[in-house]
């Protein structure tokens, strides 16, 4: 069997149809990961006991493979009567996995903020919640835009994992073509090239954003 | 099966998991050193080529690389065992991240170190070997620990190309009996037991070296 170029080009549109699922999953998971990660980090700072508990949760998330976490969610939730669409499970899984990494990013971002900012907010009579949302978070975001952007690229690169729980993203659609035609090489190579292209262009975008933010900051 | 029995069953796959990690490191360490150093020293077109190779391994989703190499290479006449493909793909992916750690550490060194070496009349290659690399490697130890964890977690993927690792054992047990909670908690626990000590060592090194988070962005 040879690599069939005509067939490879022929299946590009079919695979690109799944691109919007891939992008949707990536965007939703990035938002979910940032939300959960931020919550984890803020909870970690809220007290001694909560600190230890959240430290453990973050370490546990970071010490187990995303594949095992996806299997866990996919097979264990139905056992307790919670049946969610595969895509929701997938987004939840990626959100939880990357929240462990983003929590660390937020930690570094918050640590970098001058102590005086907290004191000033307190002096102005802001509540703890308002301090975090209106004083700390905006400054933190500028500090961490680059590493956070890099993790969003990682989320995108992790979306093909969802093929194992039958979410119809690009790798899944590639495998559908493969099992229909018994040709594995072409769909997988096409999916690989599209992903490489996507990941590199989004990484460039993050780099551009980073220089823009730095320029705005230094002005 | 009781929970301890399940855990023991899952750990029957540890030999394969450990083998993939070991062989993966045989690819990752030389790749990271050679390409990190090359990227640091080359300029112009040569640097572009080196960067392209690194970016290929770093920017493609590892799950897709694994499938492409496993299913598509035989069509081009390259037949490798599942173990070789897994070690190669996981290793070079981690090696790609590692090369960035090597380059960053070399760049972070005080230029005075090289100048002092030159003033003493040492050859450039000796300066690299005796002055720059020892300091760079010490500096990037925490990052390397993170990358080792990424590699261990990445090995969960080899279950998808028929290798009998811990994830594969868990799925086998799941076919024998319906106990998703026990089996998939056991799987998460198994990886946690393997990875957590490395996390702790990494954090200890981080405190000693005083360098921040690594550049591994999750797989």
C-alpha cells in the first residue's frame, strides 16, 4: 500500500468539518481551566488547612495523566447516575487537568504583585472578594499573559485525547475515515499537519500578544 | 476483586511503563542537549533548521505523533515495534521541551563565565563542557524533574498502541468486572504513587536552585 496523495487531499474537507469541534473544546476547556485554576489558587490562600488541601488537590491533578483522568470521569460519573454527553465530559476533564497547571501560574502571578496593593485595598475598605477581582486579578493577568497563553496552546494540543471517549473532534473524525476505508496513514497525516499548523500559528499569536502587552506596560 | 487486588493488577503493567520511560529518556536526554546547544550557538539558516526540528517535536500533539508514527510509517516502509515508536515519540517530544530548558539555561548564564574561560585560554568547546554545561544543568534540574513527570504521564498513551502498561492493565481489568470506581481510582492512585515522589524531589531542587516553574506545559 502506498501513500495516496489524491485520497489525502480528498479527505481534508471532511476532517476540517471537525475543526470547529476541536476549537470549541479548546476554547471552553481553556476558560474552564482558568476558572477552576483561579478558584483553586484563591482557596489555597484563604487559610492554613485550605492551603494544605488545595496543595494536595493541585499536586494530585498534576501527578496523574490526563488520559487516566478522562477515563475516570467518563466511566465513573455514569456509575453514580450522572450521564453527560461525551463532549461535556471531555471539556470537564481538560479543564480539571489544566487547572492544576494554571493554579501554579496564578500563584506566581499573584506572588509578583506588591504587598502594598493588598494593604491599599484594605485601607480603602474593599472586601476580600473585591480586592481579588478588581485589584489583584487585573494586575496578575498582565504578569501571566505569556505562560497562560502557552497553556492554552497546550489545551489545544490535548484536544485529540478526547477521541478516546468518542468526541467527534479532528482525530476522531480521522479515525472514522480510517475505519471506513481501512486507510490509516492518510487521515492521520492530514490531522497531524493541520494540528501542527494550528499549534504553531496560535503560539505565534501568543508571542505577538506578549510583546504587545510588554510594550503597553513599558510605555 | 478488592481494591488492593485491583491496584496490584494495575501495577503488573508498571514494568512496561518503566521501560517506556527509560527508553524514552534515551531519546530525550541526547536530543535535548544536542538541539538545545545547537540552537544556542547557531545563527541564520542553520538556526532556523534546528528550530524547525525542535518545533516539530514540541508543537505537534504527542498523541497524534504516536498514531502517525505507528500507523503511517509502515506505509513508507519504516516498520518499528510499538515499544520503539512509543519511546521515540514520547522521548523526542519531551526532548523538544528539554532543549528549550537547555537553551534558556545557557542564555541565562552570566557572560562573564565564558569571558573568564576565554581569558584563561580555554578552547570554546572546553568552556562549554567544563564551565557552561555544569552550571546550566544544575540550574535546570527542577525543569527536568517536571519533564520526567510529563514523560511518565505521557506513557499512559502507549496503551492505545497495544503496549501492556498500567493504563492498559486497568482497561483489561475493566473488561473482566464492572467496578469503574475501584478500577479508575486505582489507576489514578497508581500514577500518583509513581509521580508524586518526583514532584517532591523537584520542589526540593526548586527551593535549592531558586528557579521558578518549568517550561513543560502538560501533554
